[in-house]
């Protein structure tokens, strides 16, 4: 077999193995703490993967991603608490609200390029947080939104049901949505649409001269990524049950950026690796007086100077080298 | 009427601070094309250095400010050398992301060393003047005067000295300047030293009025970016005028409408301007 095809099929088996492993984790991890950490990993992994779509695959540094995460979370929380929506319906509507806000933001901001886009989206992120914080008749402001219920039970055959009151079903819920997110991003990236994303990332003018509508392409990528960010926010709201304006803050955006860059931008598993490693490390070090963000800062600078492709990019390079030598 | 005058004076005072911060940023971004997002964090560090010198060491306020400016100039040079120099040939976005790393280091570092609480300066220059129904402390007048002095000094430095001339030459044409034998590394060092020293001066001036805390640089740097995008990259008059406009808008909207939506106004304007003219008001098409 060709080394490339061989590495492709081996990768497929590796993925399958990891998915099976992920589904069997609750069989031997029973500690509530570790399950909680895993659930947080999945939620942040989803958010980072969605950011990767616009930033890694389309090359637009969107610094409003935390705002979309927050909008999704707040929209679902408010729909459930204030309007009495069913969780699943609220999830759908909240994601659509996020996309709608994303549409207005995208139409305005995507006309700009490079650092201007980064600064413009970041200003938008601050605006969203200030509005959530100040509009307290709607969002309860700095007091935060309390008592968002877990998803309702899903009835099964023979009178059984899946209840989300314990941690294991919640883990499976976020895992399924994480896999959904990865699947969507994977399919997009390997489709014609994904190729036009990459073309715009490479050189916008050149892409336009080939007949690609750069604005439409960027907007499409932006909207899909806001949808997925909103979805991650909805799951966060339902799992944690409490929201405060900080969840839409630009620090959330920065953390997602760190996850993406350390794991490897523009690779499918990179942001996931970054989110898992850093979430686990920071949850384990939670009790200690430890300047987590200072370390993040140094990591970010070192990665951007020396290891541009992050962990996943580094491993891939190594892997290709090994595969090439093996095929010779 | 007295509310109006009071707010205008507050606006000019705030505007002085914004101008000084925006001046440093416009030199770094406009001339060197480095979106130094960590400028606000360095501003915060400047405030802490002044605070420590004035309280723990017990220096005179103005001496503390000058020492802080020198210290921050040195930190600025270090930041340029260690972080931005290796990224010189990369896209500005890499520098932007590295700057976010610097913000983590400085802001969270300050949080760990000094704690999250607000530090209050011992009162300096708290003499009060009454004029046409308004109350002005001496510190506010001094802020405006010192800002004018610093701007004049910066102007003289750029127009009258050799190093200033090399900065201007680099701003006009980087490759041309290099061909004329101008050392770009020296220009980069000078610009960063100047820029961060100005930020430190701004922070030291405002510190006795606003409080000193680790998060103080965040809103200021975003406003400075708004100012230089609206006022034109690398434009010194643009940064000064833009800074005063920003200060006045903030003081007046705070006095007449509401202070909680302050940032929504400032950044809303930016998002709208960028939507109409994606390269900024005075940017090249």
C-alpha cells in the first residue's frame, strides 16, 4: 500500500479506537470529579473546534468567539427560565439566535482583514459582555442567571428513560455533541466548501480571481462556527446551571485561542488536544495557588515563535516522516 | 451649564491620557506594523511601578513617574527584542497573538503579586480650584499640562534629532530607509522605548485619580486601538486629536446618558466605521 493511504487507514482505525475508548470511559472512571473534568473537556473541546473552523481553516482571527459561546448559553438559559421552553427546542432556538447575531456581526466585520478584523471582533466581544452585564432586567446582570435545569429525561421503550440527573448521562450527552461537531467540521473541511475556505485563507485576492466569492465563503465559515459555539454554550448552561456575564468575556475567547494554538490550528484534533490537556491540568491545579495564565502566556509566545503548528502539527510532521521512511 | 464645563474638563483630562497611550501605539502599529496589544498591560505595569516608587520607596511623585518611564522604556525594549523581533517577518497576526500571551503574563502576574484589590494613591496635588461653578483639582490641571509638555517633547525629538529622523524615514519607506543605511533594529528599539515610556507616563498621571488595579489596561488599550484606527495608522496628529475626541465623548456621554454603556458607544463607533471603511478612516484603500 502507498504510505499515504496506509497512514490514512491507520488514522481511521486510531480514531475508531479512541471513540470506542471514549464511550467506555464511564465503565471504569466512577469518580464524580474526573467525570466532571471530562465533561468540561468535551464542552471546551467543542468550543475550540468551532473556533478552529473560522480561524484555523479559514484564516480569520475571530476574537468574538467567547461572545458567541456566551450568547448561546444565555439565550438557552433565558428561553428555558423566562419563557418555559423545552430544553431541546431552546437549544435549537438559542443556536439560531447565535447565528443571527453572528450574521450581523459577520456582515459588518468580515469586510475587514487581518488585525483590523481581530480588533473589530474583539470590540464586539466587549460590547456583548457589557450588554449582558448591564441589561439586568433581562439577564439578571452581575447577579447571574441561576437555576438553569438539566435537560429533561429522554423516554425509551419499556418505560425506561435516560435521566440527566447523574453525571454519566451528561458525559454521554456532551460526548455525542462533541463527536457531532468534529464530524461536521471534518465533513466541511474535506468538501468543496472546505477547499474554498482554504483558498481564502491562503490568498483572498487569488481566490476571488478563481471565482470564489470570498465574502460569502468567509461568512459561511463564520456562521457555522458561531452555530457550533452557541451549541457548546447551550450545553455549558445546561450542565453548570449557572451563568454570569464572565462566560461571554474576552478571556474566554483568549482561552479558546490558547487551546487552538497549543493543540495546533488548522488540524482536526489539535484544538481538542489543547482543550483536553489544558482543561485537565487547570482543573487538577484548581486548589493550588498557581499562576495558570502566566504559564499560558509563556506557552502562547513560545508556540507562536517556535512551534507554529502546535502539538498536532508537530506530531503529524513526525508521523509523516516515519511513514515515509517505513514505505521506502 | 456647569455640568457641561465640568464634563468637558474631565473629557480633556481623560483625552490627555488616551492621547499619550494612543501615541505610543500609533508609533508601534503605524510605523513598525506591530499590533502591540500588550501596550495596555505595560500601561498597567507603569502605574504599579509609579505606585510602588511613590509609596514603598517614598519618592516624590514626579521623580517616581520619571523613574517609571525609564523602567518601562527598558521593559518595552525587552519585549521588542524577545517577543516581536523573532516575529518580524511573520504576519502581524502572529504578533497580535504573541501580544495576548504578554497580556496573560503581565496582567495575571500583577494579579498574583499585588492581588486583585484596587490600590489608592496617597493624595498628591489635591488643591481644589473653583471656577464658574465647577471644581477642579490641581492634579487634573497638571495632567493636561504634562501631556502637552510630553507631546511637544516628542515632536521635537522626532523633528530635531537624528534618531527621530530615522524613525520618520522608516515610517515613510521601510526598504528605502534600510537602503540608506538606517538600522531598523535601532529604530524598533527606540520606538518601543518611546511608546512604553509614554504609556507609563499616562498611567502615572491618571493613577492618583483612578485607582491602580491589574485590569486597568484592558479598556484603555481597546480605546487606543479605536483612536488610531479612526485617526489613521502612524499619524501623530491623528492620535492626539482622536484621543481628545474619545475622552470628550466618554465624559459627555457618561455625564448625560449613562456610564455603564460607555464601551458600547466607543466600540460601536469603531465596528460601524470599519464596516464602511474596512481600512480605517484615514487608512490606505
